[in-house]
């Protein structure tokens, strides 16, 4: 397939495509959104992966399964779900759903907290009650999440911020899987020794585990970046493919094909392949022989 792209593209095609102002904007937006998505993915992946790696709790298998859903679902479903969430669901309904989830988790926590501290279940219960009260206050408000985000100056649908949000679910799932493998390879004994020396668990995590997981974090961020680069379906549905606004390289290929410019689409495809391969080679070079975290 790579050979087919190479045979289809000439240097003149590559030069013509790269000189197009719309494509230049697409390349810039691609790098900006992929980088933002990678950073957000790592910020979410570190605590979630650590939780899955170190703790046994009721619902752990369910959480582990939910993380894989964005990877398994057809990409168009992810984009459609985001579109419905932001344009058909009100903030009051979101509060109600979260309140039910918090209260359910608190109930399970109280059942398991007998003879132990019930601080976390109590915090979850308080959060659930506050969310339920928020739902009551907001009941009857017809404003969607998109309306609220727009009023706050952060519009999502058919906006560059929507590109980041569309890239995030799958990219974060890959980052979490990478970070969990990293934490699984770090023995809990290091944290136990740190705690015997006077550190509490939070200090043991930040001073011992995180430095040891540094390479894994780089690998997770790079995997998220590379996955965001190839995201297409959710972006097309949720953010659109408007030239000069929400067009990224993946949607640029789609637009060039629709215009009948097969050579231009092949040139962009070749560019994306070069970027993806370069990214993976950089990761392997950074992580060292074998690419282990």
C-alpha cells in the first residue's frame, strides 16, 4: 500500500499540495490538536491506569471494559454520540445522570467500608446529593451543553476545540492501556519502602513511581498523539471538515478525494505515513532497545 502511494505521487504533487494555504492551515491545526489531545490523554491516563494497576475494587472489571469501548465502537458512533451529548442533552440531565452514578458508587462503598474509614463513600454521597440538587435547580432549563459552552466562549460543535474532543476518547484509551502496562511493570515494593521511610502514599507516588514511569508517560503521550493523527470519523461528524477552520490532515484527504484530486489525496496520505512512522521511530529511540517502558 505504501508503494502504491509512492508510485501515485510525484514531487510536483507534493510541492503543489504543501503550497496550498488551506493544507498549510490543516497541517498546523493537526499538530496543535494532536498535541493538546496527547497532553489531556496523559493527564487522564496516569491516575486511571494507576488505579487499575494498584487497587482491587468492585466495578474494576466494568471500568476496564468501559475504557475499551471507544476503541471497539465504529468511529462514526463516537462522533454521533458527542454530537447528541452536546446538542440534545441539557446540563440538568447531565447532573441527574452523574448524581445517580455517584450515589450508586457511594452505596457500594458504604457496604465495603464496614470497620474501615468511610471517607471516600461519604465524599461520593455528598457529591451525588449536590449534583441532584443542581439537577433540581436547573430542571426546566432547555439549554444544551453546546449553548452553555458557547456562552462560556468555548464552543465545541464544528469548532477546532471539537476536533480535540473528537480525538480524545480513542487517544485516551490507548494512553491508559500504555500507562497501565507501565505501572504493572513497576513493583509496588518501591512505594512500600518509601512509605516505611516516612512518605504517605501520595508522596510515594509523586516522588518514586512517577519518575520511574517517565518513559511510559512519553510512550503513552506519543501513542495518543499518533492515534489522534489518524482520527477521522468522530472529527467529521462532530467538528466537520470546514476548510480553514476545522480541517485536519485526515479530513483533508477526504476533501481531496471528493474533489477528484487523487494525486493530492495520495500526497497527503504519504505525508501522514511519514509523520506516523517518524513518531514511532522517535519513541523507540527514546525508550531504547526493545521499546520497553
